[in-house]
C-alpha cells in the first residue's frame, strides 16, 4: 500500500465513522423514540423488529437484522460494485449497528413533526457523507449502485415502490400518523442525500470554441470522457466555430468546464441536466 493509498484509507475511515455516528444518532434519538420509520433496509429492519415485539412479544433488536440483511446483499453485489466500496459500506453498517445499540436515547424535541424533519436530515447527511467518500450506508444503496453502474440510470422507481410498501404496512399496523411522519422522515432524508451526492446524475456540456484541439487536449488529459466535434458557423459574424459536446457525471461538470476554459478562455459553454444515458458511457470506478 503506497502513501497515497494510505491517505485515502485514513480519509475514508474518518468520514465513514462520521457517517455512522450521524445515522446512529438519527436512529437512537429521533427515529426510534418517535416511532417513525426510515427508508430502505434499516426501515424494514425496524418495522420487523417492532412487529415482533408489539404483536408477538419477541424482543429482537433491529440492528442485528439490519446487519444480517446488509451482509447478504454485500455478498450478492461484491463482485460488481468494487471491493473497497463494499468493505467500507459493511464497516459503516457494523458501526451504525453498534453505535445505535449503545447510544443513550434522549427526547431531543417534543414535536413529532420536527423529530421527523430533523431526524431525516441527520440520517440523510450520514448517508450522504458515506456516498461522497467512497462508501454507502448499505441496504438498498448496494442494489441501487449496482443497477446504476450497469444501466447508467437511477433505480429510484423501484426503491420508491419498496418504501411505499413499508409506509403502507406502517399505516395499517400503527396508524396513519406513524405512516405520515415516516413519509416526512424519508423525504427529508432522501432530499439531503440528493443534495449531497451527484455520482449518478449526468450533465451535457456544449462548448463553442475557435480552439477546439486545445480544449479537447486540456479536457481529455484530465477527464476520461469522449467528446464529439461538430463544425459550426457563428451567425452574427459568419465565422467558423467548432461545437464540442460531451456528457459527464454532475460531480465532474465544474472540473470539465475549468479544463475547457484553460484550453480556450474565450469559449462559450453551456451545461444542462441529462435524464438518462444509454450506450457506451464511461463510469468512473468506485474503487
């Protein structure tokens, strides 16, 4: 392991610990006391644990079930989403399980709506920190990232259906209020993750330039994405121009624009969001 790798491991380890602390706090001091359910595998584990305790008088802590499901999912996707990513994601879920079991429970807020909002934001921040630093909070993240890597599009619709099923069961068993506050918790959590993590969203970049080769060299020497070169003509001065077109991950957009302007400071650049990408698109590896 070289020094660069060691620095990367240390950095990832630090942020994974921060991520786990945030999610464990959200669970132990917001979600569990208020009986609101997060999305994904942790929500499923919480719901199953509560059902076993409330209806069958069986005490089975949710963090054991959460960890067990994550281990199974990690084994399934291990070969497809990166070894280091999977290992650190598992470490994160282990830490969340341990910390959630030992953290003291305090009623931080009295209002259940505020608990759902701020608990969701803290939980989402924890998941976002993990995703931004080469790992995840496990669960449906494993499946979503595997699907996104393979098809270059979001698995959001399937995750949404899964979470709606959790909400429906919550409403049937524990009443509409529990389901409603769980929706608020999940929404704020997902909103925070979307704001923080841009790996699987894409931007199209259009560059109009008189120095196409300089721009192409500057970009391709630093970012591994193809560029399409199109001859064009400016309508105002009737001068020859070149239109360069590329699609990159959103988190790479500012970097590509910076390198393009280094190649031609006078280039005209437009960026726009892309819904889906098909075909031979290079996705930067997780590891």
